[in-house]
């Protein structure tokens, strides 16, 4: 295995074991593409009136926010596949669990963001549907709970993927950069999984007038991409410094 690893392409100090597309990765990519398709504005039919067109245009932020969540999961799976190149039974199981959770999450994902954007814009961007004036709290709680469970499920699967890599660290002959990469993804998605659990807990315990906080608490995740980019930049600088000969 060592001889094979020596001939692998290297990116940011990590050897790319999984550059060849497998049926497993093709299946996962198709599922992610289908999920994004389900989020597309006016997926059922084209707007037939100016009012429908206006609503579709106003819904663009909802699509962008929702798609960003799907892209984040795709990036995690892509990194895991390219760097570690696993294609055994455990990899198949984890990918299938990811795909199932993704397809379950798609509609509550869009609904949560649609209600959030509608609330922030004072309904200038219309909500996805009108809540019943009597049972609105129970309906909104169901939306938050469904999304929170599926979001925690997906993030938990990503955590399991990178934890499995670390468990097999010796067999995969991981170097320091590859181990750090796995730890960073594991930590980030561990926090994301906790945010899903937190949303479910808030939705089930908060009084009705504070129920919206179960959705707004996801804004606490906004610094995560910045932290990830900063860690990657530090890693690139460390590798660059390590390759500069002493005295230069």
C-alpha cells in the first residue's frame, strides 16, 4: 500500500486516494443533484402570471440558503471520498444513510428557510403556506422537529464517516494532514448535529411566542465556514513554510 500511496496526487498535503469515480460516488452525486432539483424555484411548472413570476423571483433567497446546506453536505462527502477513497461495506452503508436523510430533509429544509425569510422580510417574501390560526404553533413545531431530526441525522452521518476514517487511520496510513482534515470535519459536523438537536429541544419546550427561536438558532452556525477557511489557510501556510529551504 505504501508504494501505491507514493504515486497518488497530493493536494494540501493530503493524498487523493479516491479520484477515480466509483458507482457509490456516482450514486451519491446523483442523489445530491436530485435534491437540488427539488429545491429549484417553480419545480412543478413555469409561472403563468406576473404575480406567480414575482413570487418565484422573491423566493430566490430561499433557494440559495437551502441549496447552500445541500452543497455543504456534498462538499463533506466529496472530501471524504477523494481523500480516503473508501468503497467497502461501511462506506456503502454510510453513504446510503446520508442519501436517505438528504431526501427526507429537502422539503422541511425549504419550508424552514421560507418561513424564516418571510418573517425577516415581514412577509414581503411570502411564506410557503398559510398556517392555521388556531393550530399554527403545533404545525410550526412539527416543521422544526422534522427538519431538526433530519439535519442532526445528516450531520451525524458525516461525523460517523470521518470518525470511521480515524478508526482506520493505521490501515489507511494517514499522514498528519489527512488526520487533521478528518478531525476538522468531525468537529464541524458535530457542532451542526448539536444544532439540530438544539432546534428540536427548543421547538418542543419554548412557549409559542418564542417558537421562532428554534429556527433562528441555526444562524449560530454562520461562523463555521469562516473558521473552516481560516484553518485551511493556516494549513496551506504551514505546508508552504515546511517546503521552503532553511535560510531563504
